[in-house]
């Protein structure tokens, strides 16, 4: 019995049955309550899975501290802030239950005034790197890259208010490129992506795609 | 009685809070000068708080949606099954029964992919096929014609199933032309999105009291640069 | 121009580029330039759709956001919230707020509510508007909301069961919702897949507030009617602020955006001129 349960086909069968029921309900309109129930399960399963990946990260940092590896104090700082937030959050109220007001205030402080600026800082890197791309990478080596760069410049003049101030013609040109030329091309990409999604689902149903299960048996 | 609203004591008038925010932003931005212990400190604080926050939110949702209904006796067969599947996730840490965690992953992925595929067929494929009339009034007809041409030739570009004949190759080249316009539009429009963050941060850093922290940071960087120049590193 | 890199720092040229960029975007924040902000068609249409809501209509505001992305889409969302809460007072519409993306969406919702506090303070929570915080599951949560609102939104952000919220009494499926304001800083695909007015007859329109870089991704859906209109990034947010007559953060950022864009164009042109100049100078190899 245990050998049967361990077989790799069982998750594939589960995947197929669950997705099959939802798709069947969607296209035929039959058994909607079963499909809705299954979709509702995913909300609960996501909440359980959330804690999962974080356990791995915790283990990694605890090992680093125990073995006193290079830069281990940073792992200690990481764990300290992790515990500070978790404890203050749980004491401050969780699951609809009221907690200690001071604890909640501290949790909110960590949230809004430490996490948020750090996140924005990380997100802002892309803006800086774009300029190094313009400096090093945006060279017209062939006709197609030239078209791309000219289009990019026209769109930059369209998106920034100063473009309209320099020459009002940039607005209709940019709008046409964005709404017409780009739309057409994007439709083609989107159709390809949609077909790719279906193909990937079929591969998973047929058992060729197992990466979502952990890449193997 | 309903709880009134999402109250939080406004902290905007507490200057030290703004200073802490400025310090956090500058810790992360110090990487633009060079990697240092300041940057690593900011990086690890970020990951630590986010870790704590993610676990907290997971516990919060589980309490509200699973354990409170469970304890109050509102248990349906569906809820019970989903709870069992949820706990099966954690069997991955118990080697003899770790295979059971894949069942939960399979159910979750099955739901997600079915929902995505059903939406994809309607919105991403069928919804994109109808094209406007080429003979519509004014510029609309011309625009519809351009969009149709672009769509067809971009699809041809991605056709790898057939042997590349001369016609297919030149069609693919024309499709590539449209793709380049598409990427140019993306590049041009991407800039506005991505420089929005540094602009938002710069605004905060230039407002007192954060401005004083910024000035100190600039002086520290200048001193470090001068020191390294003198030392020859 | 090959870049020499050392471990742990950017090349000097890159650091100079960053510094010039920082100086350029900081200048308008200190010295006001005040360039006019032309209103785009999409933002105007979005404003008119929001304004078309009547007494008893239900507006859903769904934020697939993290608080770190606040500078980009926050101004637009705050303007929309101010508009929505003003309409609650003046016209008696109902507003439902939540997010389904990551757990961080709850912080984002808290932040924008905090910034617009004066607009909802006097309203009746649970009757005029409600906040469900984070509903986990992303696309599956959206699918559940469309089919069975009470299952998706079983408790609000304070833990109040949905059956105890008067505003939710007559809202069972997405067909009971008039319009949706959907903000995302990632993929906008989920909105037309799960909440398309073409598929749900009761749903009149959807507006997608997204990054400018994602607009090109969005256009096919807008052309097909799966998304009714959109508001693009900080620029769209600034335009929306102008339309509702309450200039704020978005308008302030636009001058800095303009200088940032001019700098980007100058770098592209400059590097190409340099490249063509050095390319032309190289002796051409004679083909044998």
C-alpha cells in the first residue's frame, strides 16, 4: 500500500482531476459548486504554503550562526528582526483578536517605517540600472536595434510632460505607436503566450512537466 | 458592534520616524557608491522583517479562515479536506512521508493552472482574434489594418514548427520589425515606471529632518572617496 | 567602452551616471518648474467611468501592490480613493477594498488609507465602505470573488464575518458589482482573465492602474474590451489628481520625470554618437 501511495503518478492524477473538474465546469456550466469549492481550497492551501518556504530560509541562517561562518552577524541581525516582528505582531493582535496596543504600534513601525523604505530602495535600483543600459547597451549595431531605440526615444518624449512642451506632435506619434503599432505586435505575443499556457498545462497533465512537484520522483 | 475603522495614530509629526526612514533608504542606496557593511545591514534587516511579516500574515489568515471556524464548529467536508491537505505540506520535513507534500502541491497547482488556462483561452486567445474592420471610417480602418498585419507577422516570427522557407524567413523578418517597435515602446514606457521610485525616495530625503541625514551621508561618502583617492585604492 | 569592474563597487562611469541622475531628479523637487500636465485620453475615460457611478452602485478597489511600489502607483490610487470616498458622501455609492497579491498588500492598503484619512473618517464603516485586507490566492482568490463573494471575503480586516457587514448583504457575485479599480505593479493578465465585463454581464467596467511599462501589455485587452480603461503610473496619477482638482504627489513628481527622461534620451543619443564616431574611425578590413 505504501509503495502505491509513493508513486509519482498520484500527484499527476490529482493535478489532472482537480484542473479537469474546474475546466469542465467552466466550459459546460455544470457542477459549479464543486469547481467553486476547489477554487476556494486554494486560498487556504496558499496560507499553509506561505510558512513553508520561510522555514528553509530560517534553517539556513541558523546553521550559519551556529557554524560561525563568514558574515554570520548579519544572519543574527536578520533573525533578530524576524523575531522582533513576529513576536510584536502576534502580541499586537492576530486572526481578528485584539492584542497589546504598544506591541501593535511597534509592529506597525517596523512595517511602515523600516520595511517600506527598504523595499522602495531595492525597487529603485532598476531605475538606476536603466541609465547604465542606455550608456553601455543602447548602441545601434543593426537596423532593428535602431528602430527599437528610435521608438524608445519617441515614447520617452510622449510619456514625459516635457515632450508635449517641446513639440506637441510627439503626443499623437507616441500615442499611435503605443496604441496601434505596439498593440498589434503584443496581440501576437499574447496569443503565443496563451497557447504556451495551454501547452504547459497539457504537458503537466500528461506527466512530462513535473517541475512544480520538485523536479523529479 | 462593528469596529469603526483602520485607526493608526498618525506618526508623521514624529520627526525621529522620518529620520529612521531616511537611514533605511540611505543604507540601501549606499550600494550605488560601493558595497559596504551599511548596505549589508539594510539588506538583512529587509529580509528579516519581511520573513517575520510573511509568517505573521500566514498565521493571521489561517486563524481567520481555518482555526476559528474549526473551533466554533463550522466545519464542512470541504474545509476539513482542505485543512488536511494544508497540513500535508509540512510532511516534506519528515522523510518517510515527505511524498505526501506533493499531493497538496498538485491540488494547489491544479486549481491555479485551471483558473489560468480558462482565462487564457477566453482573454488571451479568443479575445485577441477579432480584428477591427480595415474599411472603417477615417484613420480607424488604417489602424485596424496595421494591427492585423503586426499580429499576423509576429505570430509567423514565432512559428518554429515548419521548415524555414524563403517566404517564411522574410515574413519572420517583417515580424521582427514589429517586435522591435514593441520592445522600443516597452523600453520607452518602462523608464517612467522605474524612475518613479528614486524620485519618490529623493523627495523624502530632501525634506527635513531627513535632509540632515542625507547631508551627513553625503559628507561620509565624500570623505571616504577622498581617503581612498589619497591611499590610492 | 568596456566596463572595468571591481568586486563590490560599480565602475566610476556608472557612479557618475547615478550621481548626475540624482542631481537632475532632485532639482525640480527643490525648485518648482511647474510644467503643464496634458491629460491623456485613457485617464480622462477612467475618470468619467468612476464619475458615472450612481447611488447604490458598488465599486471594488483591488490592489495587487506592495508598499515598496508606493511612489509609482500610490498617487493614482490615492486620487482614486479620494474620488471614491467623495462619491460615497455625495452620491451614496458603496466601496469594497482588498488585495489578493502578496501579504504586503495589507500594508499598502493601510498606507493609502492613512494618507486619505480625512475622506473616510466621517463615513460609516461596514455600511458605506469595507476593507477586507489581504485575500490570499492571487488569481484563484479573484476567481472565487467572481463566483462567490462571501467565500472569498469571509472576514474583513478586523475579523468581522461577512454576514455581519450590512454593505455585503446584496453582493453575492461579481455581477452585483458595478465597476472595478484594479491596481497592479506586476502582470495585468489576471484582470481580463477573471473579471472581464465581457464575461460578467452585471459588471459594467474595469479600470487597470498599472506601470507605464505594462501599458503595452495591456493594450490588446483594452482594444478587445476585456479591460475598459487604464491609468498609467505616476503620470496617470498626476493627471487624475488634476481631474479631481486635488493636486498632490503625482503632480510634484512630473517635473522630475521630465528631466529624468531628457537625461535618458541624452545618454542614448550620446552613446550612439560616440559609438558611430569610434566605429567610423576604425580602418575597414579589406576583403580578400
